[in-house]
C-alpha cells in the first residue's frame, strides 16, 4: 500500500499513546505504555516522552539507546476492530532537566501540560525529570493507515505499508 509521509505524520500527531520497547543491560526486552508528543511542525520528526531518572526505561536507554515504538490508531466508529498502527525502530536520547524541545512540546497542549504537572509532582519524591527524545530510523512501517475498515477487510495484505521519512523530516 502506498502511503505518504504526511499521512503518517498526521496520524502520529492525532494520537498521544504508544508503546516503547527498550532493552535491559543483558538484552531482555522491556515494554511500557507511554504518553508522547511530536515535535512542532517544521522541525525534524522526533517524539518526546517524559519520565524520571529513577525509571526503568531511563536505565535501559543509558545502557542501550535503541528502541522500538508502536502507535495504535483506533478506529473512531469501529472501536472493536483492531486498530491501525505505526511502528518504527529508532534511537532515544535522554535529556534531563529543562530540555527546551521537550518542555515546549509538552506545553503545547492542555492534556500534555497535565501529564507534565503530574511528572513534576512525582519528581519531588525522587529523581529528576527527563524528556526522552525518540528519533525514528528513516523507514516507518504502517498497518491500515489511510484505509477504511471495509478496505482493510477486503484487502488485508494491502494494509501493510512502508514510508521513508524525507530528509526534511529528519
């Protein structure tokens, strides 16, 4: 299935929940659900996840910055149907304290400001606030992005897609 990068970016911006997969020091997978936000339009495609230095994912990222990320995109009118998805491999960078891009990104929405306030409150119990920047590798994989439920039922193999991030999005 042919899909544009713009469509993938739009879908990423319409959602805020994903699963982040990291690797422990000994190579075992560790998966966690996270709230994310996408960098401002016109900036390179980066996703930001806020957490604390005492968190397991930060320890994992310090040892191994390689990640896998999946964003489910539920169907609004057919919530029982399996969600569409965007998935990619990438690299995470830990930015603790007042990372400009992370703060600006999270302060751009009422919902994310609440998440940030909660994280700041939790930080008072220990650790420091971190904005983990996740940079996708150049190839992003999709499932049923841009398809109707009916098209997906009729052509399930056509639901599998691959998008190359243009140089301007890097």
